[in-house]
């Protein structure tokens, strides 16, 4: 179960990174990029806390 959870977590991170990357490509404004990366960090933190 732990391995399956870790695999799902890794896949989730891969998806989030892809979304993050495409977002950075489409919006070059620094303030938007900063807001988005803080949202990304909050999601990552929530996933870690959830386990």
C-alpha cells in the first residue's frame, strides 16, 4: 500500500509539474508566476501532511 501511495504521489507531482511548466510558458508575468508557485507549494505541503 505504501508503495502504491508513493507511486500515486509521484504521478500527481509529475502532472502538477507539467501544469506548472505550461502555465509558466503561457504567462510570463513574474507576479503571476510567484502566485502560482506558492499555490503549487501549498498543494505539495498539503499532500505531504495528508500522509
